[in-house]
C-alpha cells in the first residue's frame, strides 16, 4: 500500500456490505419469489373455486301457501327468495331456499 491509499476509507481488507451479505440477499430473493408464486396460486385457486361454486337457480320452484294466505310481495336473490305472505293471523316474512324449502318464517302480528 502506498501512503496516499492508507487510511480507514481505503481499507481493502474488509469486503463491501453487499459482498458480505450476498448469501442473505440471495436467500431473501428466493424466499420472496417462492412466496409470490405460492400466493398467486392461492389467489387463482380461490377465484376458480368461487366461480365454480355458483349454481344457477332452478327454473321454477313450487311452494304451497296455507289456506287463506295470499302472497303480498316476493324478492329473489342467488341464495333464495324472500316472500311477504298475508295470513288470517297477520303478515309473515318467509325466507325460502332456491328449491322451495322454507328456511325461516317471521310472523308480524297486528294488535
């Protein structure tokens, strides 16, 4: 070494930061690449499963109303129907499956 190259700023015995930590940098890059691939696969699988899980509602559903009851209103969605039924005892709100099975009945009586 020459006197002008001696000193702490020209110490050639210690390698630069990137060279000292090259193994850790490579490992982090590989781990991140694997995570990107795995998470992309999970995202694609989730989208495919949600799209394939949707079934078309049936063309027709048959439902029998009790004697004296009238259908006041109806609303349809992917997961079934909501019906407002007038009965002799008051109004009822029915939640019905796409196949026509009553899942829930809420009675609204007037006093």
